[in-house]
C-alpha cells in the first residue's frame, strides 16, 4: 500500500487508543486491516454516466425535484412516503454501537455500501472484524444495522435491517453482508461485465465522516466524481475530478462505498468499492477494490 495508507493505519490505532481510554467510540477507519481469518462461520481465505451530479458541496438530496422525490413533497402522495428515495436507492449506510475493543468495552463504527441483491449488501471486508481488527466472516461479532434507500437520515421511507452473515472475499478487501430482511422494491446495483480501464469516469457515494480526525458518519449521502488512474490485479487507483473536499471524496467511515457508473442516477453498475486512501480531503489517489475480479464469486454467494 501507499505511504498514505500507513499514515491512515497509524491514525486509526491512535484514535482507538484514545477511545478505549476515554470510553468514546471510534468509527471504522477508511483503511484495510489485514487478511481475513475464520469467524463464527466457515474458514476464509486470506485475503459513464450522463446524468449530472448535484453540487458536491451541498448535502445530497437538497436539490432534488419534489415531482421525482416524494420524500421532499409529502403532501403530493402520502402513500409513497414509505418508498425508498429514487435517487441512488441502492446506496447503504452501515452503523454499529457495540464493537468490542481490546481490554473490554465497546466502540461505535460505520461503513458504506450498496445493495447487490435483495438480501445482500456489498461493502469493505474490514468493516467486519474480531477484537484484534482481523477480518472475519460468519455471523458478525457485533450488531451492524444497515439502512438502504435514503439520501438523508431524516428522510422517510427506506429499509433498515441487521446483518446476519458475512462472506469475505478471497482476493481483496471486500465482503458481502446478508440482511435479516430482503429489500424487494430497490433495483440492486449491477455487477460489472468488463475490466475497468484507465481514464474511466466513476461516481462515488458514501456516508462517511467529514474529517480525517473528527469521526462520525454523515447524516446525508456524500457524492463525487473520480477517474481511474491505475488498474492493478485486484484493486484500482482513482483520482478526483476537480477539487477534492470532504463532501465529494472518501473519508473514514466511507469504507465500502460504491464507485459506479450510472446513466439515470437511479440504477448503476458497480466497478469498485472504497478501501483506503489519503487523509481526507488531501490530494492523492484512492485505492479501491475491483468488483469484476470477484463477480463470479459474488454470484455464487448470493445465488
């Protein structure tokens, strides 16, 4: 990994130490935590859209049209208020308040993701780990609540479920999380059918923090644009298009957030997910886990 990743891991270790001493919760860092091992489940292997984006400096959803966003106009059709927001409804926010820490006690944490099938969300592998921060599969060792189909915490509608099983990717920092109840009225993000290419334009979405040091998930979906700058065996590197800010690029707790292409801002094809990168909002490339290299494995797990 890049030197920036090492700095991110050192920051996360210091942040956790502070949390243990002060009793405060530390969120999931926007970084990988090493190879996966066996969890409560089976043994694991180590492991160009044309739609314009809203202003990345404004909270997502603030500029949506009430005619296409029932949550912004509850008097127009009250029956639709329970439906997911139609803008990127496959996006997912993952939060936990009872992650065990060494020496006893618990902390909070958060990640981002996307719906890949009615009962499955795809996210970063390191969002599920043991007390020593080693990635694990099976039933999570802490409660992880997933919300799908919102642009803001305050939005009505959407779906909330708990993670009941985790499948860790055998080749990169990626995991599938099974939901306690299926999400039937959202079109899942599609799996890619081709290898990504340098120069390809991607959208990013995530619920991470707005700081590299003050942790806590966002109350709204963050969005931005990136360009693939390098393609490696199981990962990509991606650089922001334009000036990077905490609103349009990954920060801690954006781990697992989708990098995707979409022509309609409603459906999409998933290309990669957030793993690690420079401290936000600093310059530098994001290292993101390729989805195409595990597309067959994903179909086996959710099939």
